[in-house]
């Protein structure tokens, strides 16, 4: 029997709408584990047949189950047969044996007939291998639906693999006239409690929080996550060229000292002498090579590569004006997160003074800017570069 005109197109449209709705659901599941999966990506999976959701899941803590395994386990627990189903996954199923078995094999063994992935996994151990394994097993595979949304959710993961450095988000709190600290160094508190609590959400999603020895010496911060429920704490990284970090610093006394990295620029013998007491606390020292014209300073570009090698993908910076300026000058800042109070302070340090410039057009312009009221303050978020 001939199909009435327009029926096939309507059917295709309905299928496309279902695909879009289910992938958005998978992304919602991935968003729920924003603070839990580091250094692994946040991934969601939805198993669907005949337009009905059979089971769903999201990636657990590193070393535990991936999203596909969680969804398949839920289906098994509920006694649901997933043969012939479609799996919507926000990232290509893995194809290698790591701390967990390959998810591509698990989907094949379960009898899934179709897999729709939002983005290809850039990990060299996967990089299309999972999709190809599914195709070889006769599974229909599609990739690219809501890819940008999946990449946005995992900026750090994609950055450390594709660029060899973390996605660096620089956070600052300033007055309306751009002052982050008074001439006497006072900076607590420019913004209100709501803004400070909001900043902890950005700490919680990061793999590591970075600061400089000046901030540690002046403010003695903890740099841990306290206002967000999370099952893990990010690494703390201190840029400390001459190894001046005191064993009594609060960031060593609160949380896990073994998750503190001190980046220095000393010769091995000198580092061993100065770092012995810190090493006794389990602190990891990271010697960063320096260029000849930057003797005694940490090479920030090289530091980024070394952190990426340690699987730090999303790096949250809370530092002083000098280190901020150095990071901006090194070209390693991807995003600014600025909490601005409706307050004039007149004189003091800026976010990260650089220049002088010859014209306003030479300034660092933010793109994709978002502005949101947070309590009595405003949060600006924007990217450097297109």
C-alpha cells in the first residue's frame, strides 16, 4: 500500500523530535553529576524503546561505573529487556579496559540495536573505537546530536586531551570600579555571602583550585568546597616559586594534604632542602622548568601541561592581581568569572593589571558574556577568544 503524501516526513520528524528529547534528558542526567566524576567526563545515558524510557543512568565517581553500565544495571534490576532498544549517550561509549569494562561491549551484549552519541570521545584510547566496535557488531550508530552541549558540560575533559592543558577559569571579586584589594591588601569581603556561596559551586565542579603563595600568605585560604554537597574535594595547586609555603597553612590543615600540589622553580637540591617538611605532610611538589629569561619563576604554560598530564582538566583560579596578570599574559586563561559588588573603592589592585596598551582596541575582550544577579552582587562570566 502506498504511503499517503507527507506521512513519511511526519514520521521522520517525530523520530527526530524523540531523539532530541531523549538526548536532552541524557544531558540532564550528566548535569546532575557535575561535581562527582572528575577526572572522568560527566555522561548521561537513556535506554529507550518504542518511545518509552526503559532505564537511565549517569557516570559515577572515578573508578566506578560509567553511565551506560548504570543504565543497563537499572534495567536488569527492574527486569526490563533492552534488546532492540536505542541508547542515547552524551559521549561515545568507551572501547578499552580501564578501571571498568568497555561500555561498547556491554551495549552489544545487552542487545541494544541503536546508539545515538552526542560527541566523539577524544581520548586516544577511544577516539572513534567505541563507535566502530558497535558498528562492527551490527548496531546502528549516529553521532553529533547536541554535540556542543556535551562539550560544554565537559570543557575540561576536552581541553586537556585536545589541547594538552586544562580549561582555566579565573575567578575574581571586585568593586564596580574594578578593585579587588585595597592598597593595604584588604579584600575580605568585597562581595556578599550569596556570591561567595555561589563561587563554591565553581570550585566543586573543578578538578583543581589554583592560587599563588602571596594569597596563601596574606589570606591563608582553605580553598576547599564547603557550601556545596560533594563527595570529593578538588586538588589545591599553589604557585610558589621559592617554596615558601608554611606547613601551618590552612589549606594543608583542612582537607587532604596529599591533594595539594606546590609548583616551584628551584634546583632539585634546594627544593629537597626546603620541601622536606612539606613532603612529610604528603604534599606533592611539582618542579616546573623555566626559560632562561624567567629564571626563578614558574613557567605557567609548562605548568598547565604538567597539570593536564595529571588529569586535571577544569582549573579554577582564585589568586591575586600579580598571578592573574601573569596567567593572562601567558595566554592560558579561557574564561573569566567576576563577582562585582555595587561599591566604589577608589584605589587598589585590579583583577590582573597588564599593559600599558596603546589603544582600547588592544584590550582583552570577553565573548559569550553572561550576567546574573547573585544576592546584592552581579556575576559576570565570559570567554577570552572567540
